């Protein structure tokens, strides 16, 4: 299962352990002077240093980075805050890719590679944690083809829809460089949701326990394709709409109008309840997973990629069939469009956070940073070592 | 190769712990009080005086939501005479160790059980606000209840009365200091999420705002700053309180792009530091009070 590629030995890991040792001194200080302590003859007793996540540090703001892979598998990380670019180990030349906001998963026909962007966010409701660690190539999983990836705080799921196979992996282990499979499911959609899994299978949408065994609701869903987890539920796309499973395990179908072109993928700013998908050649669907309603946003040109910001202005960011970035302000209907930036014939790569969207340049080793709140202004153009065919914004 | 190097580093870490960790388990016959957060650790240390050894689990400067403990400390926790925790969901990383100690029969004192808790709400979620220490009056309630819990656990605290006096003096000092801020300026525009209790006690409004991130500041526009600028405008304050990696850059951009002129200060929030003003609970509260008063009084 696990075929690890070469791993780097980042110098910073040593520094982190040294800091952990320093913290241990402070931590164990107590109100009285010391007599001799318990002997640490068992190093495993202190093998988990005090702190947050092994090898990671917490930051005050999202540690956003771009993780990019070239057509030959050259892999690089660009720090969007500091501006530095670091090259990682070369991986298989990617044919397909997907990201969960921390890991970039790429695949060939035969195998799938997981790269850790080393930056992620954990949302705890009233507060948020931002982490930074060393990026690295984690390892590979046998089996390839088009791939999707989704994560909760503890679990990462990888799905190969064409083969109807999916796995759940231990996310903490992935973060430490190990691929540890916790469940394997026959499904075209697999989402981690709380302590459970939500699967789109030939039997419809099923709630599974962490080991992949049926554990709850089952809801009819023809031809399940595309899924996303929001704060309001786990969403699975179906031929006639979407099934939404809520935190209590209840499942409900939100139907599309009869005859509508269904979306087969959903995309949104991390965690937000309103998600977007393509509506054939007419524009985009917005699915509000909290209100459980669909809304069609029609565009002048057919879209190739779309994602929802779900901010106060209800921005929607898309790439059209001419390679232009299109920003729709759904609250007012205003539309702003860039010049053609993206190769209209390739599969457009579009990522975004609360303030900026990122698209790959049509012709070169560049990524454009678009300020969607400011009339689709190109805020920066970021040079990379090679033209990306797979990329992810991580730290989300 | 990587594994070997990490193992070496961890062995070093273990060695350091061995050399310094043994403050009280051996060689002291006093009772042991284990405390989760370093803020409560300071308070408990003041209250018990010489009557017990106090083991504080959370390192200076750590985040109370996410710090974890070693197997060794978890073992000592289960052997403690009393465990003191904040509760209300604060200590996510050590909650299971506290539960394990409780199931071993160790009495657990939960500060949050002894105060009137506030609720936080977002559009998707809600829960009790655990950051009760930002109100010294609520800390009085905690200390009064703690005194009883210590006595029940066989610890005769010697510092309760003196510390209650300190808390009363702190409360008075904060009230007096905040009185000097014009009422319409008693607003905290902030990305800190801990000041709900302080606001509740002293009549502040907490104005949450989207603080533009580092990527925004690289190439900002007025649109990026609109939310923050309108929050500042509405609050009518000359200072905002935010934890930022580039506060000077944000202030400059606010002035250039939207003609909003504010100072940006950060406050001590949920962890005591090793040294300095915020190395004790009382010191942290006093330094935050003067930062707020100074920040909101400038013209």
C-alpha cells in the first residue's frame, strides 16, 4: 500500500525538537525547588514533546503557500507571505490532481502521490489555529486515475471516482510522513465528517463509521459524483440534485429543477456553507448547504471552473471558456472579468481564500493572484521555477 | 536517516527533562496540586502558598487550546491530590488526561463551574466562552470556590485572603482606569477572541473585524480594507487590538488606501509569558488595562 518516496531531512525538524526540549524545562518547573526527578530511562515517556503538533509551529495568521508540480514532476512550494520558493523532491509527472487545502494529491494511471504543503488551518468554532511545518513528499498509494481528496481534522479521504474506490487515511500520520489506511470503501465519493464517513455508492449515500462499516442513514442518490464538506453538512452530488448529511446524521435530498445540468464537482472557500459547481454551459450552480437551496447564476460565456467565496457580497470566482477570470458578485449581479489569463483548453486550476484567488498562467511558469473584491484586479503575478500542471493553495 | 536524527534530538529532549523535571514528586511529602493552564497555575500557586506543590502543565507562551502533556506528566496528574482545570472546553489537548485522573478518583476542580458563563455564537455554532479570567470579579468567584476544594483535598491554603484582596484591588483599579475612557470609545476592535468577559464586566463593545492577511498586504486595495475600515469608523476608536505578524504594514496601508489612521497594539490573551508584565495573572491584567486605556485615550 505504502510506497514511500525519498524523504528529505529538513534541518528545521531538529530545531523544533530542540525548542521542544527548551519548553520542557519551563513546563516542568513547579513551585518548589527540585530534588532528583523520575529517571527518564524510557525515552518514549517523553517522546511526544510538549507543544502543539510534532514538527509544527502555530502562527498568528494563515500560512498560505502555493504548492506546484510541473509537467515533469518538479515540485516547488512558494510562501505567499515571505515570497520564498523552495523545491521539493521530484514526483511522478501528474495527470490528475486535487487538494484539501493542506495536501496536494496527484496521480498517474498507476499510482497516486501525496505531497504535504506543510501549512493548514484548524477551525474550532470560536477560534482558529494556524499551523506551519516543513513541506514534503509524503508517499504514494497504489492505483491512479482521476482523484479527489477531502479532510477533516483527523481523517483524509482519497477517492478515485473512475474506479469507484476510496480510502480513508489517518491525517495525523500523513502529517508525520506516513500513509496509514484506516478504511477502504467501494465508492465514487468519500467524505470525512466528524468521527464518521459519508460515502456515495451504488446503493446511494451512506453514513459509515470510521472503519467504513455502515453506521447510519442511507439516502437514495443516482450516479453519485462530487462531494464537499461544509460547516453545515456533508454534500454528495447526485443525478437529480444533492444529498446533504447533517451533524446529527440526518440525510436529505435537495433536488435540482427537472432537466437541469447537474454539477459533478463542488468547490468553495474552506468550510463555507455555500458551494459552487458548473451548470453545463449556462454558468454556475450555488448550493447553500445550510438553507438547502440551489440557485443558478448565469454567465455570458460557459465556465470551465468555478468556486464560491461565500462572503458578505457573495462573490463567485470562475474561469470561462476564453481563459478569463470572471468574478460575479451574486448579491448585486455585478460581473468583473480579467483579460484572458488561463489556457482555455487545459483543465483550469483555480484556488482561493478569503481575500485572494489564484490561477495558473496560460503560457508560463506563473500564477496570478486575483483580488476578487476589487473588480478582478490582478494583484500580483508570482513566478515559479516551472509551469504548473497541478497546484494547490495550502494553509487553508 | 531522518528518523535517526529525530531520535537523537528526542533523546536529547528526554535527557533535559530528566535533568530538570523532578521538582516535587520525589523528595517532597507535600500534597500535589496539578493545574492545566499557566494562568490558573499562577493563581493556584498564590492561593496555596507553602501548603502544596503545584505542577503547571501548560508551558509559558503556549496555547491553552492545543498544548499537550507527556506520558510522564499524565502519570503524575493521575497521582495528584487535586487537579485544577479551566473547563468550558478550553483545554482541548489535555481534557482526556484530566478525565483519566478523575476516573482514578482524583478530585477535579473546574473553574468554569463556579462562574456565570457567557456564550459565544457564530452563524454555524455556539458554545460556552471559556476565557473567564479576563474578568477579575469572576476570578474572585473561582478563588473562593477553589479555597473550599483545596481544603476538601487536604490542602490548607495560606494565601486565599491575601489573593482575594489582590483581585478586589485589581477589579477596582480596572474600573477606575476604564472610567477615564469616554463612553463612546469603549470598544475593542480586535481579532483576539478572549475579551468577552472583560467587556461584560466593564461595559465595552467587542467589534470583531476581518483583519487583512499578509497576502492582502503585499498588494492591497481599498476593497480589501473596507470591512476593517468601517468597523473602526463605526467604533470611533484610535487604536485596534490585534495579533499580527506585520502590524506596522497594516497601519500604513490603512492610512494610504482608506485614510484611516489607527494605532495597532496586541494584548496578552490566554497564556502567561516566561518573563515580563504578563508573567503573572495580575501583571497580565494590569498591562492589558493600561494598553487599552492608553490605546483608546489617544487623540
